[in-house]
């Protein structure tokens, strides 16, 4: 019996007969998603092979989000040993598909309000920290997969030392930021656009959440690998978020200039990681669709490291290694 047959038998145990199972989406991990339709009711089924990853973190964070009255999908049934979850279907439209210049301000305001609710209300007891080691480890993907395997660059010992010191600097710098619940992938493909706009957005893909820097999720949202906004819009959205966060007494930077510089530095860490991940997805996992998103992430990185003097070591090194 193959895995899909096992899943159908499990779904049948909950919904009984007369349902349809069709592919909904896949993501950058080993997870797959199916839309389960029975009559007028639709569900989403997550398929996460237990030998690859556990569904327990997803269930844990889903419960925390629900307890905080955040719009996460309702869980109807699950089986940890099989690695499946049957949950509420938010529908087919992501923020990426729904957003336009006309509605962007409103949709991002809704997303920022949800983020503030998450940061203020979620119980973070027994959650792991996004510590310096983890931050540094993620940036190493940039060396291994982006520079060496994707760009085919031969790094010298001096190059490696420069990168190592820079990664240590960034990891230490961002780890000093105020700490809150961090979704870690709070972007347009994981935010669902809902028919009832008062409920926007529906939140997905939160299983990797940690306690970490307060700017992280705003970087994910506004310096999104899949959609580009001009700097004026990004700054405006940051100001709006920062003002609301202060009013809600979140542990946020006292001055906006300090917040925005921290936001930029956090972006450097995230963009280095993403360039490594997208390169790995193509080279190792044959998911070449992510290659088209690399230029925008490169643009974010280059623009930031050219702006701040303390980031010039990376700017100078990449300027030498990569011919633009």
C-alpha cells in the first residue's frame, strides 16, 4: 500500500465516503497539501512523512495561535504516527495572488495588526530561542549552497575568515534585539486572503516558530522574496507597525531610526539564508522554480550592505567575488 492510499483510508475514517482528494500545493519542505472536498465542504490535508519531519510542532504552534485568537486554521483531526493533519481550508487565494497597489496598504495593515497580536498575546513558554548559533548556522547556507555550489566560486581561507567574522557580527547584533514570538515565514505565500476581509489574513506555515528578534517577521513581510515594494512603501509600513507596537507596549526599540536599522540588519541575515536555501532547493531537490526569485533577494542584500558602513566588509568581499 502506497502513502496516498494510506492517507485516503485515514481520511475516510473521519469523513466516511464520497470525498474527493486533489493536490492543493507543495512547499519548500517535504510537506504536501491536498484539498479534500466532500459536498459543499472543503478541508486542507497536510501530508508530512514522519521519517522526514514531525507534525507535532505544527500542532503545538496552531494551539498557541488559536489560544491567542489569531486566525490559524482549525484542526479537525490528526495522526502523528502517519504524519497527517486535516484542517480548515482558507480558500485558494494567497496574499501574493490578491495584493495590488490599490489594496496593499490595507492588506499590510491587516497583516501588521495580526503580527502585533501574535507578538503580544502568544504564550511562548517552552519554545526554543532563535539564538546566535542558529542564526549563524543559517547564514552558512549562503557559503555552502549559494557561493560554492550555485555561483561556483572558489573561496580562499581569507574569504572564509571574512565571512565567518561577518556572520558572527550579524548573529550577535540581531540577537540583541527585543525578543518575541517569531513566525519565521510571515510572507505573501503564507498569508491567505479571505472572502470575509475582517478576518484577513489567515496564517499558515508557522511550524518553525521560535522566540527571536522583533524585526524578523516584518522583514519577511516587507522584503518578501516573491513581491517587491519600493523603499518609500516599506518605510511607511515600518513606521505604522512601530507606532502601533509602541502603543501596545511591545518590547520594541525606542526610536524609529534604531528600529529601522535593526530591521535592515535582520534582513541581511534572512537574505543570506534565503539565497542559500533557494540554491539548495534547485541543486539538491530539483525545485528549480525558486531560481527566478533569487535576483530580488540579491537586490535586497546588495542595497543594504551598500548603505551601512558596518556592512562594508561583506559588500567589498562580494564585489570582488561576484561579477555583476
